[in-house]
C-alpha cells in the first residue's frame, strides 16, 4: 500500500481559524484514517540559530508522534524544509499510509510544487522530499 501524500499551505483564513482573545484556535482533525502532520520553524537571522517542531495527529486529534530540535541555518525556509524532511522520515519509520502535511512556509511548499525556483540552500532537501512524495503517490 503506497502513501497518499498531500502538501498543503494554510493561512489563518484558509483553515477557519477563530480568534479568542489573544489566541488563535486552529482545527486539527484530518479525515478518518488520515494522519495530519504540522511542521513549523523559528529562525534568528542575527545568530543563525533555528528550532523546529513537528506534530502528527490522527482524526481524533490524538498525537501520534512529535519531533523537535535546534539547528544552525542561513535562511528561515531552511528550518521549515528541514522540519518537513524530518516529518517525511518519521512517516517512513512509523509506516503510515495516508498523510497530509501542513506548513506555513510558502517558499518550501511552492518550491516542492515547482511553482517557484527553489533557493539553492534548500534544494537538496526539497528534492529529497519530492522524490519521497512521488514514490508514495
């Protein structure tokens, strides 16, 4: 059984986010039988430090796995691409068959979709992700 892989990019309006006070409530549940993985990164350009987080949830909202870490990078999109790459490898390890990835990095998503020229700093990682996704569809 191959993996169904969908790369999506969501803004606040796209996912029906409701604002309550200072916090934004984001709906998590994917369709039944599908794992939804959200990746995100934070980057300090002055130091070149970055951190990432990956969370995978099933249709009931239960966390199935998570990853986090720190790395040195030169661009904000590099941490986002790294987080997505780590998420892909986690899916392989856990042997899930239907997966939706979410990211707020337009550069990474559009590079993966071939809609923009990929920055050279993330080209290898993006090509790895594309190869992985093609083999699963």
